[in-house]
C-alpha cells in the first residue's frame, strides 16, 4: 500500500513539474512577415497542478506567401519563430528535467479589422531535453486562414496553451499576456468581399433635406458615392444627394447623407457604391415645402427687403420678383441669387419699388412650378405690439410675452423701465428665449431680477429692425401660484401664496374684473409668510383670484384665472 501511495505521489509530482516546465513564459505572439517586428512581452501561466512561473518571450511572425497586397480568397499561412525561448524552471521535482519530445503548443490568433474571428495554431510535439534554468525550445506553431474581406486585416496573439505528457498523463498549461498586445501584423486585402456589402439607414423615414445616418459591413477600401433611386432601385440620381460624409474603415461603412430639400414624398432606395461593391437600403422621404420670409413685410415704396428662402434645390439661381394683386410678375423688381448647398437662399437687396406690389416671390430659374411667395404691404409700417401674461408678477418671477409686427426672423432684447417708460435698464430683467417668426410674431419669456422692488413698471422690447414697444407690468412683493390657471365652474383650485406677514390671516377670493366674488377661503400664513389653501370657484364670470391680509387689506396679490 505504501508503495502504491509513493508511486502515485511521484506521478503527481512529475505531472506538476512537467506542467510547470511547459508553462514558463509560453505565450506566442505574432510579428509581421515581410518586415517582421520582434514582439517582446511578459506572460502569466496557470495549470491545475501547480503555479508555473511567469516568463518573458520574444517572437517573430512569418506570413506565407509574403505579399504587399493580398486578394480576397487568398489562403495565408502563419508561423511564429522563437527569438527568445521561455526558460525551464530552476527546480523540476521528481524528473529533474523536461523530457525530450514531451511538449507541444496549441493556441489561437485573433483577427481584427475588416475580417474578424480567429484561427488555430499548433506545433508538433518536438522539443529537446531541457535542464532546470535552460531554454525550453518548443516547436514553431503554424496555422492558416482564408482572407474573406477587403480592407486591413490585423493579426493579434490570443490564448495559448502547452500540452505536456508526463507519466502517461497530458497536462494543459494556459498562458496569457500580462498586458494587452497590439496588432502584430496587418495585411492589406483587395478585391470584392466574400460577404456582400450591407447597408442600413437610421432613421428609415426622414424629411427631405435632413440628415440620415448610414452604416454597413463588408465594404472594400475606397471613397463611397451615394445616389437616390426609386422604390425599385432604378432611376438612380446622384444630384438628389446634397451632402455625403461616408467613410470606410476596416470594411465598415459609416457616416451621414443629406438629400436635397426638394425630394417629393415617397418611398425610395439609397444606393452606396465603393469600387465594384454596392448596396441599397429602403427609405421613406417626406417632402418639405419651400419657404420664404420677408424682413420687413410692410413699408412704403422704396423699402429695402431681405428675402430668405429654404428648401430649394442647391447651387442654382433663384429669382425674386414683386407680384401684383392679379398675380403678374413685375419684371422691373427682379433680383436674383444662388442657393447654398443646403438649399437656402438669402437675397438682401430686394427693393419694393412699385406701389402695385402685393407680394414677393422666389422661384428656381424660370420654373414657375417652384414659385413660393409671401405678402408684402405697401404703406406705413404697422407699429410693433407687445403684451405680457400675467401682467402682475414678483421679483424673480417670469412672465410670457407676445406681440406682432416685429422684424421677421429677427431677435429682441428686453429692458425694465419706470412707469412712464423712462430709465430703462437691461440689468433689471433677463430674457430667453425671445423669438420672432417669419410673420413678425414675437413670443418668449422674461424674468424680473430678484432685487426689483414692488411697483408699477413698463416692460420694453426692441428688435434689430428698429421696432420697440412697451407694456405695463406690476411687480408685487406678494405673489400667488395656482395648480391650474383655468377650469369649469365649481372647480377646486389650490392657491399658494408667498411674501405675506408672518402668521397673518389671509382671505382668498375670486375676482370678477376689479371686484371680489363671494367665493372665499381663509388661511394662516406660516412664519415665513407662505400659505396654501384650496378654494372652490363657482362664479362663471371669474377672471382671477386675490389674496389679502385681513388686518392689512392693502397687502395683497392677484393672479389670473379663467372659467371655461
């Protein structure tokens, strides 16, 4: 029994020793073949029976056949050649050496770039005897794979194992690099990919002139071209593409495409070509109407007008005319400009030189089917209008502003003035955003500065076209917030008040014009002067809500409420 146990112990020790020997630094890397670079790196190895020592290896890669450029379909053989072998351990129990022809290497090489995956490598079980501390001279593993994709194909070392036979058992030692290893060898591959190029669009439905992202795989190196085709993939037209940023890298296609803005609504296919390869992907395009805006859109004879148009065909001449009430084009008003690559056009020098002008139009060349117009009024310019809602707010509060007859597509600035419109200051108010549409309609918000005292003020807005307007606004020390600003009769409304006296009793009423209604609720303000109370609004003529302190009725705040 003791002899059996001793033989088993010797066998286990020999297996562990052999596994340790085989694992020392045994990870193979791949180096270029034609101009091979030596790969020098550390490895870490493991096996089930022991902790084999880490090591350092130097190897070169040999690729056969050696070419500057390969073709899709070529079969490539890869052999690594050791320049620095791993060392046998300094202590080898039981057997005292690495036996001759006891170990062979097996592993994989990773493919990256245009072609992905891996292929196997293996060497024969041929090695000379190695004593402790000597070089462990392993065979050169060899493997092969077929090039299937055009582009740049990288070869990178991956997991590597050695298999060592000792006392009738085979033990695997797995080795991996301590740090990531860069691509060791890059092959340039030409020719059509074995896999057909693929193409997809995101989104699959978009507006004419807008951007769509394209992507795909299996593309050869080269410069992509794009065409827009009908739903069947026929009648393809490169002129329907306004912009193209597509690129191919390592067989992957990516980038963005813009169609011209004048594509009609319909189902289409986008076609991409690179060299001999091509692919199509279906898309749905929604037409976008040509637009025109005038600045100003009213003025006396001789008024200068800036005309802005969008969604025209790119890089063509756009004509601008005045038109009379009968629809006749007034030749004496003709001016023109060239559209940009995105289909936009700005004509800054149109002159409304005839009293009969009722509109101004743009069209592509002499093609009247592309005509789009906007009204223009000969006469004194209408004054800009301005209103604020609500007309009462508080320091730090925000109100909405609106108006008409402002400079189309312009910008506006806000200031807060004294009640008589004097002493205006932009420092006491902030705005944003304020927008002016193509029809001169103004909209946006303004915020009162936090240090503005209570009182009556004028809010002033001005635009770059010389227009300005004022509207009255009241800044209250106290203010109200509602959970809703409208509702049907018999609606409960949550009223929250701020800025009242500490622990003051507050009466909350509905308002009809300037008079309180019989709808009422009462609440105590807290130590900070805030309160919150529900009130039932029953009167159909209610226009607002008021909250005032019982013993100081002048300490009040109002806010609009609309009964619908």
